[in-house]
C-alpha cells in the first residue's frame, strides 16, 4: 500500500488478525459513514464510526453504526458513569493519536474502555476507520473485539 501502514494496521498485524484495507477518495469532503459506504461499495449497515467520550473517570470509546446516533445516557450507563459528553474535537488527536474522520477504535495511543453497539453481534464482518481519512478496514467483528477489548452494549438512540 503506497500510503503505508497506520497504527491500527500495525496493531492488527502484530496480533496476526486479518483485515482488508479499502481506500477511498476524500477530496470531495464527504467522509461521513454513509458516503464512505457508497465509496467503498459496502452495505452502510456494515460501516461503523468511532466516537470518543469523556466522563469523570476517564475516556470511553464507542463504535456504532455510521447512520446511527450515540445515546449518551445509555453510553454513560455502559461506562458506569453518571454522565458522559463527547470529547472535544480539538482534544481527539492528543488523546487518541487520530483526527476526526480518521479515528480508528484500533491502535489508539492508550487502550480506553471500548463499547461496540450490540447491532454488530449479528454481523460476521465490520468496517471501521483504518486510522486516517480515506482509509477503511474490514475485519471480523470478533477480531475487532479481540483487538480493542470491546464489550457489546446497546448504546444507540432508539
């Protein structure tokens, strides 16, 4: 791959977890999950986004379907917090090593508690950011859980 490996790819390689890299053109600025699914030719239900939140006890990572919205109350309950808020975009790179639109749940600077929406339980494979804008990775859902320690929880708005 001409653009080199990302931290997410290096971590998966180190754990001998297979993945498929998909590169898309981000020049049009359309980097939302639905647009990305179309660009890489995948069902939007397979494409998940990574959201980072902050509670009084630290940071938490939520991996949810790209077309859905995080329910902050459900997320706080899953994390054992009274309340959580989205991490400010300006702080994302400092804490994760990734930027908005290229934030992978795999290979962050520190392994934060990670929650995968339970909708992924029925999927054999899932697509997440590869760690930079324009790069996605498809891997087995179980391998994503293995790489991140993700726990299945219902965390999206009904």
